[in-house]
C-alpha cells in the first residue's frame, strides 16, 4: 500500500517492505541497493522474529506482535539470509547491491 505517484526524486528500487503473512515472508527474496532501510510488518496473529541465519548476522528483532514492525538499514552489499526463530521453516533473503 505505497503511494503510486511517479516523478518524485526517490530512486526506484525493487521494494523495501516485507510482509509477514500466513507464516511466510513476502516477498521471500528482496533486492535492494546499499543504504536502503527494509521494514518487516507482522500481519499474522502469531508472533514472529526477523533473525539472521547463522551467527554474527545483523538482523535480531524481538518477537513481533500483530502489526508490529522491525526495520534495518543495509549498508554493505551482500546476501543476507534470515528466518523466524519461533517458526524456523519461515525463511527469506535480502540481496544488497
């Protein structure tokens, strides 16, 4: 539900919002440019987390209640895999260029 206005000065990117819905991250794979802030929004009744897969990753949200959000600004290029620690079958990636 972003404004559909064109001609602004904001650069066009693949998107910067991830919905958590029906026990899935949507989109599961997101491409952004370095410097982009990505925001996850929990649309489920159950709590979820956004946590880097493996150790040492930058993503560490608290348990997100319904409608809660978590944001992170990606500053370095790379592929960032993440999951919900409560429901580890929920996975996603952010590719930063």
